[in-house]
C-alpha cells in the first residue's frame, strides 16, 4: 500500500510503527502530477479522500482550485494508469438542497455558497461525467463523520466537543451522524466488491439536536448546558456573519450555508445498500467522548459516569 502525504512525519503517529513499516510513502500534494504518478505506480485500487477545508474568504481561490485540480490529477491519473477500482469520498452535503424532503443519489448537485461546498459540487459534476463515460469510480456520501482516533479534530468531532463541553445549541433539524469506523468498513467492502461502480449514501443515524444532548446526558449522567435557538434566527445570524466576513475575515464557523445545513437537514433513515449496518449512536458517542479526553480535549471531570471506562476501547 502506498500513501501520498504532504507531511511524512505524521504517518507513524497516525498509523503506529507496525503498520507504518508496511507502507510506502510518497511525499507530495494531490495537485502534484509527478508525485501522484509515483504513488499510483503498480497499484490496483485507489482511495481519494483529500480536500482543502478552509472557511476564510482569503483561502477561497485556493480551496476552489486545489480541490478541483486534485480530483483531476488523482482520478484522472488513476484512469490513465488503468486502475480498475477507484473510490472517491464525497459528502452528503454535496446532495443537500434546503427544503427537500430527502436526499437522493439522483438529486441535482448542490451549487454551494462557500468555496468549499462549491469545490465539492464541481468535483461531483466532473466525476459524474467520468462515470457516464464508463470510468470505474465509486463515490460515497457520508453524513457527519464522528468517532475516535481523529488525526486532527474534524468539523463533526469539533461540533460534538462544543455541544458537550460548552453549550449545546438546540434548534430545528439535527445531526446526520455516521461512525468513522462504519465508513471505513463500507469503503473496504466497496473496494473488494465485484459490484458495478456507482454512488452510495452512508446515512448513519439522524439525531435531532435535543435528542443528541439527551443521549450525551444519559451516557455521562451529567446535565449539559442548552441554548434553544429557532432555526430562522440561526439562519439570520448566518447571513449577518457572512456580511461581516466580507469586511473582517474572521475564522468563525457560522455561515448562512452552515446554518441552513444545521437547521434544514432532511432526516435520512438508517440504511446501507451494501449490506452492512451502522453501530448504535450510543457506542459512537461514548467512544468519541473517551477519545476526546485521551487526546487532551476534555478534562477527566467532564466525563461524568464515563470515567469508569478510562481504559479507552480501541
């Protein structure tokens, strides 16, 4: 197995010494055609999960260029190399349409209001064109991916941390949550399957914001701080934040688009057409909170009843 990485020194802390010894590492960026070609040499399958994620307006041009160019270089290079199993990790956000009753794989690609979501939409349209031409590409659309052993602190894990440690905003709609371990298992099945390439939703579980807080309280036997905000108010605050950011480009996660996703997300039923199952959200949240403590993001006294599980279950 070969990894294309920008920072080789991060490989061992993420994978551990035993797995790292079995990996070949190519140093480079996803837009570096030469590095990508070296990484693709003699490979039978490809997983492309890289993307530039940055909310500040000053990074918009780079986000749009690098994410689209990265897909062209990596997927295009794999097609030229004759690789027959390609998997691209998209996001359910690429299919999100405010006001829709549900998300479907045949839904029009969302335009996106920020550079990141626009870049995902452009990548999606490019890949669908390749699929229509017969390219063996499998695309997955996970919901909000949370879970333990995060190399950094993903947006979804950061949201869980904020809800638990600070204040839980309880508003309309909820979180479409999928465990990172279930996502990984689905990807392994897709790469190993003899089924035809296509597009696959990885729904996970939908939890209303209040239900999410209830579950965290039940797991930890703690009372969490709640801040009820109507969805319309939160969306209006997102509009104000967008206007302010045109003058002061501050790194604040609230945007009108983020508020719409947070308050107008159509609940998706649990389902996996690949024959797998999604673990109980209680297990996902328990393991995520324990990992957040182990990684230094949560004090031990915040864990409440979870302190009895301090030997973190990998």
